[in-house]
C-alpha cells in the first residue's frame, strides 16, 4: 500500500513541529502555574515529563487524524 503513513513520514513534519511547540508552551504554562523553580514549588525537572507527555499526545493525535485522512483519499 503506497498510501500507508508511518510515524516518521515527510507529511508528519508540520504536525510534529506544531506538537513540539504546543508541548513546550503547555510545559511552560504548567511550570509557571505550579511555581516551578521557586522555593515552595517543584523543580523544572519534575515539570518536564508533563511537557513531553503533552507533546507525545499531540503528535499521536495529529498522526491519527492525518492517517485517517490519507486512508480516505
């Protein structure tokens, strides 16, 4: 099948960039909301996995949507 879409396909470059940017923004918002880096808050090392998790979920959501669109064409 020529229309199969892999996770590292060229067509996923745009959604990957958007997912990384949105994950970084969500991670920063989470960090500032919980007061990361302040004496009373957690360290940024504890907040970073949440940003990574957000990035992964956003990327997989974009992959799912694009693969459905490719399959229907």
